[in-house]
């Protein structure tokens, strides 16, 4: 007779204990812990079987068929898959809550507090979930008003959640912390707080949170925002600004007097009237608008590297296109697959795109030095009438079209063509494409948008898979 | 060196594999060594256990015919 394994009963005991903990200590996030520590269940199970086997062996009653049953193997595979997925989700910041907790009612509470800022130089906001609106003013007090939403199955539970998460304004040294204490929630319901805060505008502002929109305006100090998932709007900030986000739908910064440093992933980006240097390092999949930047811009993403000295005009960019107007060079742009259209730029332009058309229309005299290359795409060059330049425009596979006139000579050699010519003493203009038509024409001529010839076939070379991010 | 030993090796094979599996996933969750890197350890452990089974196993009666010493 085969002795039955003790695994079954022990599993029941562990399950019972787990649910007991879950019911009695809601502050322990059992499911979250389980998503990390589940491999130890396998280890414990294996150890248990090992002990069983040893005990049987020393008793001399070891059975021939002490392997695992098919059911057990299926269960182990199942646990591995679920555990793997749960851990992946945990790492992505998704915290598990059982489905039945998604229900319940929302209970609202109004929150508010006021405290003098004293000699503090820094104010820190800690709000895990919810929106913040911070407004600087000519005042001495920090004043918080807002609303707290507690998710709970009944009023008593909601009250318990509310009481356990008091809003605090704590002064310590030169720092004042405004804390919503959502992580001290004694219940399992979600809590989120939307707050409007007026602070003395001389302070430096720091915002930490997980999920919520942050709106900071009219501050004379610096601003720093760090969040997992949030939209950020900055307006009229005199100090430097630094924004670090894991994910966002929109980041907007307008009227900044200081530097802006932006990091992370997101979608849309709107920057306007920024007096300081702008550094962006991240990936953005939506529309990007830059307008009126007085100091150098450095934008770096997995697909695009853009540097320029200043931007009196504007640049808009999305995944497939970049258009710019009135750029102060030296401009440096390397991008993987974008159509690029730049009107009016100074000093020099260095441009390289792997796949995409290029249209350049310098208006500023004397002309900027141009070095533009596309691996696959047509190039349109529109030059002012009176400009002086030394032009070399080539295509390896395609046509060269000269709409400029006399000083430019066309040459064809097999599949490749080129346009060469010089007018007076001027900047060197080198444009080249491996596949596509090269056109040079005079600004103001009537053929504004000549019919685009069919794009040549893409080259057969295997292409690297690209992330769908700008 | 007897049939009971052979049974022991066979019986511990699955528990030990399970412990190894659990350890690899624990490494995956708490260290930089991902399961996608460490999974060959499972093969090695299973192979070692099989090898161990082979060295201990002898047919219960009679000497083995020459040249087939390791057959179970």
C-alpha cells in the first residue's frame, strides 16, 4: 500500500493561513508579495517531498513509484506560468488586487490644512495617487485644499481609510513636506487625492508621486517632478526645472526662465518660451512641439538626435515627420526614419536620415553650410536667388533635376546623377541620397510643389526592427 | 549499491528538480540572473541525477552481461 503524501494537507494549511493573514492584516499586500516570493513555494514543496522520500528510505519502506503524478506536474507548470506573469506585471508596476476589490463605492472627503512656511527653502509633495496643482504666490503660508476619494464597501470602512491617511504638513530643517500618507491606508480600498496648494513663490518645489497630473505655476524657485505615470504642466517658472517620468501622455512647459531637463517615456511634448538650456532624453511617441527656445536644445531619443544652438522659430515632430522653421545653428540632426523639412536656418546644418525625404529651404543670407544625406528618399533643395554657394548634389540611384538654371550643371553616369555648380563665393552645400530624386530650384519660382515622382523601391537589405518611438 | 539505493535516486529526482526550478525562479525575481539565462542548470541537474541513477543501479539478480553495465 502506498502511503499518501503529506503535501495535500499541508497545502490546505498554507492556503488557510494565507487567507487568514489576508483578512486580518489588510496592510500586507499578500498578492503583491506572492507575485515575488512564489518560487519559494516550489522550493518548499520540493523540500517536503525530499524529506518524505528520505523518511521512507530510512524506514526501509521506499516505494518503487515515488515520482510525481501527472496532475502534480501540470500544477507545477501552471504555477510557473502564472508566477512568471505575475512577477513581470509586478516589475512593470502593476500591483495585484483581487477582482472583488475593484468594486465598492467612492466616498469623498474634503481635506485642507495651512501652515506658515517659516524659513524653509524647499517644499516637497508626496501624493501617491491623485492630481496636484501648485501655485506660487506672494504669501508666507502653505495652504492646501482639496478632496480625498476613498474606495470602500461601506461608510465605516471609508471612514477608517480616511482616518488612517491624514494630510500632514511637516517642517523639518529647511524642508517642508506635504504628505498624504496614502501608503498608511489601513483598508484595502484605493485612495486618491486631488489637491490645490498655494505656496510662497520663493520656494523650490519637489513633487513625488505614482499616478496623477501635476500642474506647477508661478514659482520663482526650481521645480523637480518625479513620477511613474503622470502628465506634467509647468508654467512661469523662474528656476530650473527637472522632470523625470516613467510614462506620460503630455508634458507641457511654458515660460521657463531657467533650464529644463526632461527624462523618461511619454507621448506628447509641448515646450514654449524657455530661456534656459533644454535637455531631453527619452522616447516620445506622440506630437512634439518646440517653440521659442532661447538657448541650446539637445533632444536625444532612441531614433533621433537633434541639437541646435537656439530656436527662435519652431519645430514639430512626430514619428514620421520633422518640420522646422527658423533655427539657429549649428544644427545637427540624425534620425532613423523621418521626412525632414526645414525652412530657414543659420550657421550650418548637418542632417542624416535613413529613410525619408528631405526638403531644405534656407532663406538667411549668407547661406549656411549644408551637409545632408538620406539613405533612401528624395531631396529637395530650394535656394534663394542671390545666394552664393558651391553645390554638389548627388543621387546613386535616381534622377537629378535642375530647376535653378544656368550655373548648375547636370551629369549622369549610369544609375547615378549629380548636380554641380557654384555661384560667387559662398557656403559649401553637399546633399546626397542613395535612392531618390534630387531637385534644386530657385526660391520664389512658381513650381512650388512639383509632382512627386514615385518613390523608388525600398532597398532589399534587411532592416533593423525599430521601436515605435520618436 | 542495491535496489533500494536505485529507488532512492529515482525518488529524489523530481523533488530535487522542483527545488532547482524554484531556486532559478527565485534568482530570476531577486537577482540579475534571469530564468532565460539560467534554465540550462535544470538540464545539468536532471542529467547529473540520471547519471547518479546509472552508477547505483545494478540488475537485482545475476551479474550484468559485459558491455551493458549501465542499462536500467
